[in-house]
C-alpha cells in the first residue's frame, strides 16, 4: 500500500531522477549512514546485532561501489534510495530500519556539506601549491625589469618578481575564501528530519563529532533548506577561476610573437593541424575560457534558491550539477596552472629591451619638476609636450637637446637627464608595496610568512 494508486509516468521518473549526478555522493552517504546507524543503536532502535548487520551491509555496498560492481536499479531515484535498497537486499528487513529518524532532506544536505568541506580543503591545498610555485618564480625573477601596463599600453617599468607577486596576493585571497567555505560547511544538518526535527533523541553532537563537523545545525528548517555553504564554495571557485583567467590571458599575450616575453613548456602547448610553425598556449587559453563556466555555476545555484520558500522544494535537486561542475573544473584548472607556471620560461633580454623604453620614465620626469617647485599638473603638461616632441622627431627622450626640452626649467634639465638612467625609474618606487628592490625584498618576506600561515586541514 502507498499514498498513490497509479504508477509514475516515465517522463516524471526521468525528470525526477538525480542518480546520474548524485551517485558521486555515495562515499559521503555511506559515512553518514554508519554514523546514523550508531546513533540509532544508541537510542535502542537497533540492537547490537542489527547494528552489526547494517555495518556489514554498508561495508559490502562500499566495496561494490569502489569496484564498480554496484548494480543500479531502474527505479533508483537517487543514490540515497539506491544504497538503502541494496543494504536491505543484503541485510534483510533490518535494512528498513536505517531510515528511522531521518529524511532525504537532511540526508542530502549532510552529504553536500561533507562534499563541500572535502573539496574546499582540496581547493585550498591546490591553491597553496600554486602560491608556492608563484613565490618561487617571483624570487628567481625578482630583479628582471619588465614594462608594467595600463590599458594594455606601456606605463611604468616594474620588476618581474613584483608583477608575479600581484598574482600571489590574488590567489592568497582565494585561499582565504576556500578556508571560509570549509568553515561555512562545518554545521551538520543530519538529525533535522524533513523540516521539523525528529521524534527521537539522537545524539546529534556525537554524530557531528564522528563525521567531522564542528557542531549540529541549530535550526531544523534552516538545516534542510540551507545551501549557503555551497554558494560560498561556488563563489570562491568563481573568483579563483577569474584570477586564473587573468593569469592565463596575460600568458597568452606575453607568449605571442608580438610580445615574446615568455614561452610555455611544450607539455602545455599544442600545434596547429595545418600550420607546422605554430606553438599555441592552449592551457593558458583554457584557463581564460573555463572561468565563465565556473561563474555560471554560481549564478545557476543563486537562481535555483532565489525566492524559494522554506523548507525543501524539489528545485533544490538542481544544486548538484553546478556544484560538481564548478568544483571539478576549478580543481583541474588549479593543477594545470601550477604545472604550466613551473615550466614557463621568460626571455630576460626581450623583457629588458621593452622595459628600457624611456617613455616609461615620464612620471618620474614630472616628479623631478615637482621637486624643483613646479606644480604637478603643470609638470605633467610640460613632460607630455616633451614626449610629443620626441615622438614627432623620432628620438629617444635622452637624445633631445636642450632646445627641444621646451618649457623645462634650465636648472632642472640635468636632473631630468639623470632620471632617464637605466634602472633609475624602477628603483625610485620606494613606497611601501612599491617595486624598488628593497621594497620587493620586504614583500617577498611578507609573502613567505603569508604562505606559512595558511590554515591547515
């Protein structure tokens, strides 16, 4: 007997089924079922013998899943029902006791929280590996001059180590977001039932401790409807993927023949099906291309939850695909980025040649005039006029004679020429966080400390 007299329509079964996606939750569901069975035994729902029967059946199911011998049935709606069906086949009627004092609502929420905790930690570890590689690259290239850009136009020179550390700090913030996502998944939904709690005094605190949660979730309605921890993880993934896309996009530019600043290792590049000379930075391009997909996953889950009344609605079944897809792609991209950076080769001569562009010293020349008492806005205009003269006469700034330094006070001209000396522009940026060698050494020390202080698992 059941509430329904008629069979479900095949179309409804297809749209209602989630097992093609949520079968990857099996390890978490098995862990949760073991803890739940022990909690049931603790309140007398299961005898010691029945608990052992269920534990043995769960062990067999785990082995079948790991060995890919688990037989899914046509009517298995989701992984939770599939596992319960198979446990009952193995253990007999006692398998029907396993669902006492729980609902699939709190069951799936707990599985997802376990998934997010594990993968937020995994992303944190992968980000830490990427940070380690970036820091090593920055240290090895700390004194290599390179043009800095705004609007993709040469702006001011910096050291390559300084430029690489900009990405270090981006990904250091990402590491903090993954740690926060892990913390957001630290409350256990299990024991909340469908929405109102259960009629049994389960040891929820003991279950939480056994499953590695910090505490049980305090409100049963919130517990079964909450997916904030998944949103937090997706947000961390989306921002990290965006940072990876910026890194990838810059490598694509820098490895082009027009820039020629770097060359990816052969292991992270591809050729052309028709043009034999090509070496394409495909890995870097894919870092750029994957980012919108990860961001779309965040928007997808936000859209699913938007306006959803408490407590559980079937809409929430759609939480898994964006969460799994973004997690898988982000973890792959982090691994690829770290390995690609480890094999990246920079062309020191090409970088130095580009950084020696004297127009990059224009701001420094204006600052020299300010030191001579000229208001900065006036100095900005005077130097801009000198730059225009050099462009029109196809000269370097240092090649202009005194007659061409129109408007520059005579007493400042020797200092203006001094400011054009090689390396002077970079070493003048002595402010905290600037690119000058002394400040860069300070920053490297701060970065090493920041890396060592990342939270462990």
